[in-house]
C-alpha cells in the first residue's frame, strides 16, 4: 500500500505539471460566446480534479463574456472535465462500480482497488449520468428502428441468430409504482417488470445436436418499460448485430402464455421471417441452449 501511495503521489504531481496551461497570446485573448458576443480573457484559474492516480490540479485560462456574464474554460471542455471534479477515467470507474453493486459498496470498492476517496453520492450521480447518456444514444437508434430507417449493416451471412427475451419482477421505490395496480387485486404495486433480452449467434452444435452459442457473441439489453418499447429496443440491437444477414433467425420468449412480455404485433412487424418460440410455461436455464435443431425446423411449419 505504501508503494501504491508513493506511485500515486508521483503520478498526480506529473499530471499537475501536464495540466499547467500557458496564458493565451495576444491573438487568442478573445473567443466566441454562445450568446453571439465575445468572451475576453480574464486570467488563469486553478482547481483540483480527481484522476486515476489521485488529486491533481489544473491551471487554465478563464474567459468572461461582458454581455451575458457567462464564463468559459475551453481547456475543461477539451479535457472533458467541464462542470465535474472527476477525470474521464475516474468517471468510468464510478460508473463501473455503480452498475455492479449498491453505491455505498461501490465507494468502498473504489477505495480498496484504486485508493480513491469519493462519496456514495458521487458514485450514484456519475453512474446515473453516464447511464442517462447511454440511454439517450440508444433512443436515437430505437427511434430509427421504430420508423424502419435503420442503416444497412454490411457483412457476411450469419448462419443462425437468436433473440431471447424474458421478464422478471423487481422491487422499486414507491414513487415508481404510483398509480399502478398490483398483482393482488385491491393492492398497490410493489414491483415493476424488468424486461431482459440477449442477442447471440450460433454456428455449431454440441455432441447431442443442441445449438451452442458462439463464444463472446452475446450482447444484452434490459429495461423497465412497456413490452412494445422493449420490442423496439431488442429489435434495434439485433438489427445492429446483422439481423437482416442471418440465414436462420430464431426469436425465443421465456414467458408464460398471456404474460404479454412482447405483443404479437411486435413479432409481426419487427421479426418477420423468423422462427418464433413462445412456450406455455418454462423455467430454469435459457431455452436456446437446450433446443435441438430438429425441433426448431418442426416449429417453422
């Protein structure tokens, strides 16, 4: 631990030197402002920033617009540390631990593994912020999928591609269930259904003739949303994976009849020319790893 602390101190000192910007020359003491006017150089400003090796300082030029009183730090935007005390590397760490465990536990893991001191709230806010950014980007693709305007993904044919879906009830905070009826008549809802799905390919079978997933071919999606919305989400993921290039396309729904995890209309519009498997009742392991190819062929007709 002592060696790690020494290495971190040395690294933080080196980063501080790298983040010491020079004052702008006479030709760069004015920059455009979003209000349409010009922001003027006001001097150098310094502040701390948490990096992967500990706290460092950045010293950079500050510009102020006299028309709107808006201040600018171009160096902060260039380094992706605008309005945050955490470097991009630290934010990735916070998002990783925040997505794998409770936020308080994530804070402890960051201290143990990287010797970085952060608050539980910092883990929560960073993880949620990055999650919101990822969701916004995914929604752009989902909207294109909704309008059937997804770009053509070129590549070689894919022998077998599977889409697999399930749903499970998860407990949520009370505000997430307001106005929702519970499963028990007359009782308020205490859970929401989380839709889960995966997309993977298969080009081989095991010694019993059962399909085997290609190694490292699985991508996962999940969301607490309506079945129709989730159908669009997983369709977009499958399309980006080459759904249109798949020779045999299989859609497996791990749900009891009538559960409504995915409406029939979604199958008809989004998953045309595919083998659909919607069992009456299934429990246990993923279905696609235990369905013989002959059974899949029979289900086509």
